[in-house]
């Protein structure tokens, strides 16, 4: 019965441990072999292809195979197993065999009346309600005897997340009768019962008892006219889509058709094909995805669509639902554990063959995949920041190859690495451009506002005159505006004007951020918070000032500046509750607000026809981060934000405030010039040996003791040199160790060390040997292969 993916119990020393079968050998190693104790679940948990994927992840990202395999398990499933028992035949047949075995008969009858498989615990509870003398072991032995007689079947599965299945009572009319006549007879004595009968008659498949008149239903049930059953509630995620989604497939433009032809051709030939779909926002990428998915589904193959953060893209989910309906399963972390498990199981059972989800949806249990779409492929959210630290785009590429499927990576601002590959004819990703917006709608005009001039004129911080005038115009014309600032909270930090003291987090090396509403100073890394001090904690001065700008303060200033203007704010502080994103976006789409202020959350693909002005309050927040991708991120973010303006028939205007008006990231974004930015940035990367010209591995060494952390970091440098990896020189080299930009986090001191090389294989080989040599000290080290977060 053992297969690859079987979940088994094996003896390990004196203990018994659960594990997965990862292969078989005819050539056993020279150690004592012990037999497997038990097969824990009937069906294998993953297959050969899943295993191969997990092996690749474990090797490439240097994480234990166990962690990689966990990606393939049903979400929320623990290592526990569940036993399900179901009756195999009707009551009569069982009774005829069981008149001498009362316990078995009792168990069998409970199963027959349940009408579905019962989990063993559930069965025990049910029986104990009827007969207090029943206990688990007698019931279990009865089940075994019943199984031998062929009256019940027993299935063992991995346990679902520990949420109790929600159940509801459904009322249905019992049997076939002339119900109108029955109602008629009841009418005079019991009008409510008559009414209930008519309601049930009109309903196709029963009604919720909770929605009917309680005592009337109960009375009818007692008379045997109505049958009440308990049924599990299907936990389906809410359709978070905004209204007004087109259900028809649109006739493609010439550029779109060109992309689709490539896709269809590869699907027909059942060959892997990778495609980078580079098109500005509104150029029709999503419509291409929809057509490609339809092609794959027509072939009887499934499809996976990854989006960076699903809660931020309700419109897109709405469009997919409108076209594909129930075939779609949603998989993302904002769902409850039960919802996620149910959706995953729908995919595994083959009830859904289109999966839309965040990063981990790339592991969805589809048998056959025709198309994998990765929208906004440049987004950092695709990199997992806990073990295994995989990049979903790379995993997608492997998986697409395994299934001979088409991989479509879409973006208006592809990552430098992807674009570089797509331009290389040797590489397995082709480039496909959608150079225009649909209907040749113009891209919005972007104006750069030099804040240096503004400051010289003595205007303080938030709004330049030009932005204020533009906002005035928008509100006067009853249009809408979006204001973007990549920092939440009220102001960034508090500083004492007498002694210069700033308030820092106790556990992290960052200053605390002032939050006006809660009157707190909060750490954005660990959520440490203290009340706002009334006097300087250092010198006692009352002269305390708030510096810098956050979304909360901008909202405040708009409300003060423009009387009667309705303001909405969207950032991590206002989107805590379930469905909060969708609610805010919906309110804005319904024109219940005039201006939406937010962090990068509002930069994503929302389509608001009445937005004619987008203001970027400070384009520089990300530019000065100690990260070689800082320019790239700024360019991507500005391009994306600018794309929010003028999506419908009204032209859009974008105003960008900056202290760096000549920076190529800002000037090129303002001209929507990806190519120029790409050449500029590529040259810098080549010069400094950064991706795409090198592979990186980032090591972070952290410890509560700063000296110990530094000591380990130095030892790593030494061990690397011993193995021929040199400091800042050669094919394989390292930089550091140095204090990490975030020098202290949650009470741990952090150092880092960056490995660079042409091939990540060489880097990994050297590193594996070093980590081995470190022994226990390796526990202080976090290894991030192909890192995106350099902090
Ligand atoms: P992107 O994903 O690149 O932002 P979309 O696919 O969302 O672009 O298309 C932008 C807008 O143009 C949408 O409103 C969409 O309905 C519309 N659209 C896309 N393709 C076509 C087409 N072939 N004909 C007409 N309208 C289209
Ligand atoms: Zn002070
Ligand atoms: Zn902190």
C-alpha cells in the first residue's frame, strides 16, 4: 500500500515518528532496517511531481525538505489523522446480519441515520448520547467487525484544521402529497403552518429552519409533514468582487491576439512556454489572462492565477468569478482556516479547476495545469519571508515545466531580472509587449513638483500650491482624487526641540511613530507602543515636536483644508477587520468619498472611472533605503500609482512631489518610460555585481547578545575565506559582515553578510560547508537565497 507521499508511522530509536514516504530503493544502505509500523492515511498526501518540486525548493533555498513538503499539504492540516466511517448499505440489510451483535447494530444504525461519513470522535459522541455505557474502544472494535462484514467502510485522512464544521438545520416537505390541499385544510386552525408549507413548496431544496416560523415548523415535523435534517454549512469565501463586471469575453485587440496566439499554440502542442507580458496598466493584460485560462479549461486542464495580495484586488477576483463562476477556488491567508481548507479540498476533489490566490496557491493540488498566471510579477509579496524562503515565480516556472504548461508573467513594470531574461533569446521566457492602453486612452500626464523650491518659498511640508489647486479643481468638478503616501500613522517621530531626543522602540532600532487616534507612539516592526509623552523623557522639556508625515495626518489636513470634502483612508491601521479593504474600495467606487488617502495598498489595480487626479505626497520615502533595489521599487510604485488616474473617458493628471526631481527613477516614471529606466538601472547593477548579473544569498545573524552575533558573523567570514570565497573579489565573493540596516529587531541584535556569485549552486555549496562547520552557532543564522528584503 505504500506509495510516494504516503503518511506513515515509523520507529525511530525508542520513539515512533510520523513521516512521509519519499522513495523506494532496491539497494538499501548498510544500516539496520526496521519495518514501517503503520500507514496513517489511505491516500498519499502528495505525488512524484510534488515531491520533485519540494526537493528543488529544499535544495535551492537551502531549507529542510520537511518544510518544503509542508507547502504541499492541505492548509491548516496538522500531523494528526482522522478516521471516517460510513455505512455501505441500507438499514434493512444491516439489521438482517446484526441481530446477534447489538453493539454493532447500534453503531451501524447511527451511521445509517447520519446518512454520511462520520468522524470517529463524532460517532463516539453520538453513540454515548444514546447509551452511556458505550466507550471508544468498544465502538472501535464494533467498527472493525462491521468493516470485516463489509457493512461499513473506513477511511483515514489527515486531520482538517481544528474548526468544527458548522451545521445548520434544513426543513423539507416529507414525501409527495397534494400540498396545496394540506395547506388548505390547516388554514383555519393553524394559518402559520399552512403558510410554512406553501413556503417550503415554493423552495426548490428546503429552507433553513432558522428562517421559518419556529413553532410552526416543529409542529409540522411532529405530524410527520416536514422533515428536518442537519447539514454542514459550506464555508465559501464571500464574493468580494465589486459590482458591474462584464461576463462576456471581449474581442481582443491585435496586440492581445498576438499574445494569445503564442499561448494557444503552446497549449495545443502541450509544451512549456514562458511569457513575460509587459503592458502598462489598462493595456488589457487581464483580458489576455482570461482568454488563456478559458483555452486551458477547454482542454480539460486547470489554471492557477497568482496575485500579490488578494484582498487588494477584489475587482480582479470579481472579473474571474463573473467569467468562470463555481469553477473558481480562492486560496489566501485572509480566509478563515476552515474556508481555506474547504477551498483546497474542492480543488483536490476536482470540483474547482481554476485557483486564484496569493503566493502559496502555486502549490494548489491540481492534477493537470494548462496555464499559470502571475499578475504583477515584480511584487515582493511573491517571496516567502519564513522557511522555506521560496519565490513563487521561480516555483511557478518549475511547476509549469512539470505540467508542460504556459507560464504568463504580467506586469507594467517587470522586475529587472525578469525583463533581462525575457530579452535574452537563450532564456526560456519570451517577451510580449502590449504597448498601448485599450482604445488608445492616453496615459496620464505626470508633473513633477520640486519640493526644494517649495520649501525655499517657505511653504511647510504636506501640500504644494499646485497640488492644493489641483485638488480644489477636482472637488469643484465633483470628481475624485487619490493621495498616496508610503507611510502610515500621523507623523513619523517625536523629537525634543531642546535636547534632540527621539523616542525609539525598546526592542528595535527604529523610532516610534505617532498615531493620533490612539494617542500612542507605536513601533511598526514589533507593535510595541507607549502613550505620547507630555514632556521629553530625557530632559523634561515641554517643547516637543512631531516630524514627518503619515497618512493619518494627511487625512486630517485635507479635512481641515477643504470643508465638506469626504475623506477615506486606507492603510494597515484602517484595514484590520475582515473585509475592510473591500469595504473601503467599495465606498470609494460608489462615490461615498471624494478623496482616498493611502499607502501602497491603493497603488494596486483598482479601476475608478471618476478619479482624475493622483497626488504623490513624497516620492522619496523609498528612495533612500539602504537597498540596491530602492530605485527600482520607487520607479515601480510611482508608475503603478500614476496608472490609477484617468482610467475611463476622463483624462487623468498625476502630481508627484519630490526632493529628488532629477532622479532617473522619478523622471522615467513620470514619462512612463520603462525602457530608459531599465537601461539606466541595468548599467548600475552590472557595475556593482548585483542581480541580474549575480546571484545573492543574504545571511542574517541575530542574537540577544550583540557580541555573540558579531562573533558568529566574523566566524562565517573566516570560514568562507577558508573555502576560497573572497572578500569583494572573484567569481564567488562576500560583502560584510556589517550591522544590518535594521540593527535590532524584537530585542535581537542583527548583523548581515551578503554572498554574491555567478551561480547560486557554487554559493550554496560553499555556504553549506560553512554552516556545517558552525555547528550549534548556525542556529543564529537565517539563510535567504535570492533575497528581496535586504533590511
Ligand atoms: P490591465 O490588466 O493591463 O490593467 P485590463 O485587462 O484590466 O488591463 O483592461 C483594461 C480595461 O480595458 C478593462 O476595463 C477591460 O475591460 C478593457 N478591455 C480589455 N481588453 C479589451 C478589449 N479587447 N476590448 C475592449 N475592452 C477591453
Ligand atoms: Zn529633551
Ligand atoms: Zn519594535
